[in-house]
């Protein structure tokens, strides 16, 4: 049986994050911050939009290569 070389995809619900929205990578623990626009820590791989609202963002951790799906955008914008 062949093993996939792809890393696991993790899901982070932004509605469950307190503070400024920063969170540790579920695999390696490096801090991923929404304010970091340098692409040194992570890169955006894919975005999903519903109407004009961001629904989901897929990022890749540059340290360990894990893919992370960020969800909860619609809920957080509806609360405002």
C-alpha cells in the first residue's frame, strides 16, 4: 500500500479563537497571525467566497507544510 506524501489538512474554526486571531499551527506549533502579510510563516493556497463574503481560506504552513482550512468567516462578519 502506497503512502500519500501529502500532509494532513487541519480545520480551524475562527469563531473559537480568542484574541487577535493568531493561532499555533496544529502540527508544528509556529504562530500563524492574520496580521502577517510577509508570507514567511504561511501562504494562502485557496479562498472560497459565498456571494461577497469570505467563507473559507486554505493556507499552508511554510515550516511543516501542513494545510490548514480556516472557517467561521461568515459567522464572525454576521455578528458585527
